[in-house]
């Protein structure tokens, strides 16, 4: 909250400005959405993150947390409202709905009362919001994340990147779910994964053969191994024969969240950047950096995986919209 408080306000920023031949002066200016509804699951820190971002960007926020954190969320909102009131600000800048299924449906149907709904949670929550919302919503959160270790990948860089992406925090949406490895680098696979013996690997036939007897938790990849967001000490391993095949695998199984390549080949890196369809694309760095605070946004209200509007970590600017301000001097349109 202190980081968000110290950021410059996006409100009133002029995004574009021009004067037409007829003398009309146009400005495209950043403004709040209005009332933002956020549906989230277990983590009560989201209450503070969302409020601070909405308050700084001039939005009111309506929160709907999960049952597991209901008491914490109520205490947090009561504290926020007491501080707002003491500062002469309406405590209605933040509201907390009951942690019920019915309350979520009420929020999603609040046309004319709520301007935007953002879900923060797993795939089931996001699908529920998208399927039932009558108000605009931004799809966030679910991440099936891949990292491709190219035939020109540096072994030590790859080892650090893959270990950090998988094991730093396994329950977050930027955690690695599938390692894609070029067939030429299969002999390096045991060394590449040496620092993560606690991770169960679901390997395809060629990767399994390279790892057999070299990794303590090794299983054959089943039909559902690829395209699964594990959120656990589990990871799939896929072998490919080319960069094009790696890109095809990501296109088939990725979720548009974060994807990475480890390579010393600049041409391969350039092709990966251009062809991967995801909000965040990394070269020689782990996907664990996909985070609003890490991107310098102070905090995040979510990570958007859609293409329309906000994409990637959503900070202050991403929860504002804009309007055109037009100043004239009696001009009329012929």
C-alpha cells in the first residue's frame, strides 16, 4: 500500500492531444472506470491490494472474498473504512459483499451499478465469472506456463531460470507447468533439473528415457500432463525437434499468461518474441517475474490473459479508462 501511495496518479494524464483544422482542440484524458467489483478466493492480502489500487486510481471497489478468509476480510475492510472516515473520506469507497455464491451472482448482474468485474483465482472461478457476467469483465489469473530450453540454451542460465520459475512459489499463476526441451539437449536434462528433486516430473517417452534413474520423482506423461496448471511441485516435460515445434506446443497448450525461452541464439529469441501469443514473453529469465510489484506497478489487481484492453499485470493505469475532451469556440459541423 505504501508503494502504491507513492506512485504518481494516472488520473488526468493526457494520452493524446491535437487541434483540428477547424480549431477544435481535442484531448484524450485518463479517468476512473467508476465502481470496480473484484471476486477473489482465499488470500486476504488481496483486500488491501485491490483497495489501494482502486483508491489511488479514483475508483470505488466492491469486494467479494472467499469463505476461508471471511473474518480477515471483514476486519480489513472495517479498518480501511475507519481510516477513510477519520480522513474525511466516505467509507463507501470500499464495500464488502457476503462470501456467498448468491452474492457473486448479484455482483455479476449489477448492470448500471458496477462498471467492471475482475476475478482473481483459479480456472473454475474465472470460467464462472465469464459465463455469468452481465457487466463487463476482465479475464485474469489462470496460467498454464511453459519454458522452452533451446538447442542453443546456456545450461547454467537454464538451470537457474527453470528452478526459480517452478519452485519459488508453486501455487501462483506464474509458476512453471511444462518444460519444453530441444531433443539435442536431452543429455543435459538431468543436470538442468538437478536442483529440484522435490518436483514430480511427468515426462514424455524421450525425456523419460533421459531422466530414468537420474530423478527421484519421475512418471510417464499421461494424456492430461500438458495443458495442466499444476499449482504444486509437479511439472510436465515435453521433447521437441525444433523451435517451430515448441511454438506449436505453446500455441496448443498455453493460456496466454507467460512463456519463456532459454537460448543464446538471437534469431531464435526474436522468433519466439514475435510468434508467442502471451501477455508476457521472456528470454533467459523466469516467468516468476510476472507480477505487478516486480513490474514497478506497486501492486496488481490481477494479471489479464485476454487481448481486449488490459493485458498482463494490471496496475493503476490498467484500471482506468479515458474520455475525449473537446474545446471549441462556436464551431459547427457543415
